[in-house]
C-alpha cells in the first residue's frame, strides 16, 4: 500500500487575486475556476465513498489498508479546504457555482445503494483528475506566469492527485467491485464530468464577458485540442481504463514526486502514514 503524506500548504488565500489570474488567459482562468468549484463537494464525496466501502472488507484487510485510506482522506480533506478558500474569492468576484447543486441532486440518488457504486464513481473520477494532474505537471508553462501562491496551489493539488490515484481503484477491487460496473461508471462519469465542466466554464466566461471573443476560442483550442492539448493528449490514457488489466500505476508518477521533492518549502507534512 502507498505511503501518503498529509501536507499543509503554506499559502495565503485570504488576499484577493486578479479576475484573469491565469496570466490573462481568459479560457484557462474560467476552466480552472470551474474545476475548483467542483472540488469541495467532490472531495467530500470521495472521502465518504472510501469510508463507506471499508466495512465491506474483512477486519485484517481493513487493517492493511487503514494507513493509505487515512492518508487519502487527509489529502482530500486538505484539497477541499484549500479550494473552498479559493472559491470564496471567486464568489466575491460574482461567479456563481451551478455545478455543485447538480452534483448534489445526482449523488442523492445513490443513498441506500450498494456502496461499491459510489466507490466506482470515485475511482473513475480519480482517473480523470490524475490525467488532468499529470498533464499539468508535464506542461508547467501553463502556470508559469501565474502569481506564485496560485501556481503552488494548483501544482501541489496535481502532485497529490497523481500520488493517490490508486487508492479508490485498489479498494474497489478489494471489496469485490464488478468490472462491468467499473467500466459502466467510467462512461457515465466521462459524459457528466466533461459536460458539467464545459457548462461551468462557459458560464464563467459569460459572466466575465469573454465568451464570444476570438482570443478566448483560440485559447480553448490550444488548451484542449492542440497536439499537446489536455483532451487530445489523454485519449489513450482514458481508453486504458476500460482494459481488464488496467491499473492506475501504469500512469507515470515521477513528475509528481519530483515536484513535491523540489517544493518542500511550500508545505508542511502533518502526517506520514
């Protein structure tokens, strides 16, 4: 099992930041803002899903994975808190989060259902966040001109998402989750996640009066669909999830480890499991 360290990020998010904080790139600012809006509820859902599945394991198996689960929950709880602070600044800028209410309505439908479903959703979404995280770590120039505290926040989050990408997946298999449902939930998560992300990004751009500018559409194309774009460069890794032999450890994790090693002055470890 992985050794996951809970880290307290040493940045101040109480001070306001620029509306176009992503180096003036309107699309990337709106896109990252949309992602952040989804995190507080999403991270709590992941925590609850992992906790809810643990009782399905035998007591000795629970003991074996207890340390990794504790680290996973600690990291996700820290992400939830940091992005809640970031989102508070977005709210003061007048941006409205319409994504979270939709997620709450959908996830309420899982109440009383087999907890493996919530865990399969978590594993699928964690695969998405790991793909996004690895892309950001491979393309650090995306945030090169961003003010240091925000650049640190996003790169730290990316590194930890890459670091704990196996936890929910391994737990799903350990509790006897069906492969058919694992793949089925990935299809559903793909549709809902990308649709919701697009809707919230468009809403953010509309609010900032950036939606119909040619520069915004050029930025969107470059970010998502260019040769090294976020979506086009990750198609193969997304498809890999549907293989019976897939495991998240196939994704390269050295960039996350390197960032954490090179930026030890940006955080304080508060728990090593």
